[in-house]
């Protein structure tokens, strides 16, 4: 039986990447229902085993596949698309439900065995699985399109027209942060399973009665139910790393209590151990997928999490085996306990190392920094936009000032010229400000800012791609991404000045189709060694051009525009949306954010891969907190095109509002 269980654990872990692919291909609903059928079949077959090899097939393989398909990997993929801004809380509640099911089902199964015998007990359980899992899944579970539309984005890392997220399994395994995250999960699982698998044997071996040992198991289960829901919700408030650290402090402390319980078996110490390990180990259920989602989210998350889930299973398997081997070799668990404690300290320590630094991330979309990673806990990024002119503060000087004050990004707009006919009305009303006539080229100014700073992201806000040659612009974007060491954000738009774009050969009525084709063509240039593009407005044969961007597959394309049309374009071919805080057409954009996320889901996009950057935010602390609570990823303040004596006081006021928003979380 032990061999069959070991095989089950191995198959369960190895099935993770396959399950992730199946969820992406067919949807979590289909996979879970199929898993329920497979699990029922394994129980029915298991009721008729007469040889050891049959036991291995029924439980080691078929049951493992059924449990995996109806279990955690597809559930995680589904839950994170349902609750993209409260992943930790949702996963905590779901995993607490698993604990409750175990707590109820184990004694029920024992009653069936005592009443009917183990063969008929398995048959009854098979009927229950089919009667509950399959109908409940088909009736209650609904896939979001983002979990099932991967077929439409199969070439997301190379295809010019893909509406893609950033990470695929192929690209993510090339990053050190992926493997370091796997090490976090391995260490955490090894520590907890060393204790959970051997806790009763340790206690009984040290004089604790079998009844107390059984009670400890029950208390661990009860404590874990509350722990799972609690840790998940807490991580949405204070962030993943602090929550994970607190939980594993409980695990480390439980090791000390377990050792004391062995030395003093007659007291309450075993129950104190049970409470600490139950609460502490419970963090692994909601935070393992939540951390993975934060770092590597996107439509290909299923395969990525499935692979990381294998490292979690491997850690648990080896942890339990090592503790058993130590006991067999030495006749004692004395060496196993300090190893478990060390692993409990190593796991959160590694997580702090894995977590992106405050102003940048290299293991998730570059434009989603650690502030946004903890957006579940109320943080977000702040940037500033300015029209650089010959009478404004210089880009190098301003970049350093922003970085010193903790800002995350600098945004530069563009207008090549302003035709004197002035037939197109200014969108904000009134006369067109002088800065629109005088603004410098954004790629030149942003290159100067990037050269003078180390962590500051530089961004076009916005680049008028309908007025630019896509081949040359693709080279400028890649060059700036190289110069900034992968800190460039490509904010784009079609513009509003019909006469200006007409001078560049673009008709106003076709500007949005031109914009999309030029973006698609540039994506081909950035991601292919021999790109070509054949469209209505852009046409070029196979060619070669370098450099390629630092960011893979390319810098984030953040699409500016009003709701709903600009929002639809961002969802169709962008990696984020940039609306203005207020516009006469829609008033305050804050009330439109739920509609934007709903549109994203309906279009097959994960809203978590479309961070929202709000431009032109007023200096209003209450409003900033409302944006933060609504899940906005970044706020951008407008700066006057003036010298330092006028700009720096504005920066200082905005920095104070930024600190206030962080303190109030």
C-alpha cells in the first residue's frame, strides 16, 4: 500500500504541467468533470483488485490522475480568473473547503468500511464521486474565456497579432526567478511534510499515547481550515512575503514545541504543536498558487503553475522520505527536526529574495512592479508625465529627481508638429497650450533620462504610432529598451489631430486600423529573426533587423484611449490600458474600471495581465486612495513644462501623497 501511495504522489506531481495544458486547451470545467469520472473509476476498479500490480494501477496511476484533474491545479487556474484582484482570499477559502471535506470524509469512509467492508466502501464512494463531482461541476462551474481561449493565442510569444500575456512555460523556465520560486515551494513543502507525515510516530515513540497522537492529527486539520482562509485574506492585505514569513515562523516554532512535547509527553505541549503546525502549514495551500500567479500570471499560467506544483510535490515527497530514512538509519528523529526547522526558515528567506525589488520586476511583466504585485495589499506605482521643451527641466535632471523621491516611471508625450489650420478641436477644450507646439522627441529625451537613472522606468505617453514608420519605430523602441536595461514602457495611441496625422499620410477615419497593423508589424520585428508583415496599411517582405528588445517577447504595449473604444483596443492588442482620469465624454474613469475588467474577461483576456495606468491624476489624497482600492496599477501626475524651481515643489507634493497612500493601507 505504501508503494501504491508513493506512486500516487509521483504521478500527482508529474501530471501538473499536463493538467495546466489541458485546462488551457479545454477549460477547467471539462478537466474537473473528467477528473471526477476518473476518480470514481479508480475507486470502482480498486474495489476489485486481487494483485499488487492492480493496486498500483488503480490507486497509483488512475486515482492519482483523477485526484489531480478534479483537484488543485485546474481549481487554481479557474479561481484566479474569477477573482483576479483577490487571489489570496479566494484561494484561501477554496483550500479551507478542501480541509473541511477531508475532515468530514475520512471518518465517513471509516464508518463505511466498518459497516460494509472496504470493497463495498470503495464502490459507494465511487457512486458518490460520480453523483456529486460531475453534476456539481457542470452546474456550478463556468469557465471564463481567458481560461479557454489559448488556442486563439497559440503563438503568443511570436505571433504579430496575438493578444498575449507575457509568460509561457518555454520562456519562464529560462529565468532564474522561476527556479528560485520552485525552490521556495520545495523547501516549504519539505519542512511541513517532514512534520505532518511523522508527527504521530515521533510523539508515540516518545511516550505520548496513541489517542493523543490521533487527537493531534484532528487538531492539525481543524487549525489548518482557519489558517488557509486567514493566510489567504491576510496576504491580500499586507502582501505575500510578510504573510508567508509569519506562517513559517509558526512552522519553525512548532518544531521546537514538538521537541519539547517529546521530552515532556504528559502535558499540553502536543496540542500546542498541533495548533502551530496546523496554522503554519496551511499557508502553502493559498499562497503557493497566489505567489505563482503574481509572478507568472497570464493565459499560459496553467502550465506554469502545474510545473511549479511539481516542485511542491517533490519537496513534500523527499521531505517525508528523508525524515523516514533518518529514523531508519539512526533509530531517532533527532536529526530530522533541525532539518525541518532549517527548511522552514529557508522557504520565506528565499521568497524575499525571489520577490521583485520595489521599483521593478524581472519575473513578470516589467510594467508590473512589486508595488503592483502587492496591489492586493493596497500598493501601486506612481509616475510623472511632462512635455520636455527647451524651457522645461531637462530629462536627466528630472529623472534623477523622480528616482530620489521613489517614483517608478517617467512619461513623455509627442507631437511632431501642429498644423496652423487648427481645425481639430483640443480634446480638453479651450486653446491648444504652447507646450504642444514645442515638445521634444520622446525617444531622445527618454534615452537621456534612462542614462541618468538606474531603476526608473521610461515611457512614451503616448507615442503616435499612426504618424511613424513602423520599421524605424521598432528599432527605436528596441534600442531604448536596450539602453534602459529593459525599463521601457511603450505607451501608444492614435492621436486626435487629424491635420497632423494627414501630413504623415494617415487618414483620420482609418487611424485605428493603421495603429493596430503597425503594432502587429513591430511585434513581428521584435520577436522574429526574419520578420515579414502583409497587411492593408503595412507591407514588408522578410528582412533582418537588430537589436531585439531586452524584455521578452517585447516591451509592454500600453494602449491609451477613452472608454469604451480605447479600452477595447487595449484589450485587443495591448498589455495595459491608459485612460485619462477625467474626460468630458465619461467624467471620472474610476466608475468605468469594473466595466473594463468585465470587457477583458468577455474578450478572453485575464484582467490581471492588463494593468491600468490612470493619467492626469489630480493632487487629491482621497481620490488616490480610491484608485488604489479599485485596483489601479499606476497613477501618473502631470508636471508643468518648467524649470526645477517650479517642478520640484510639485514633485514634493505628489511624493507626499504617494507616501500617504502607502501608509494608509
